[in-house]
């Protein structure tokens, strides 16, 4: 598992999370592309 801050910029993470909150993408999809688990996603 790579460090999230090394894979994505702060702006990219913000955009992805905004899309999740707008229900434009599913949580499982975000977890997959970010390479994180459910526990970390909800921290």
C-alpha cells in the first residue's frame, strides 16, 4: 500500500471526496483507486 500523499495531490483527494459526497462515485471505487481500506476511508 503506497502512501496516499505520494499517489495523489491534496487537490485530487479533495475532488474525489467531493464527488463521493455528491454520490457521483461509490465508496468502493474510491477505496480501490486510492488503495485504502474501509477503516482508513472513514477515519
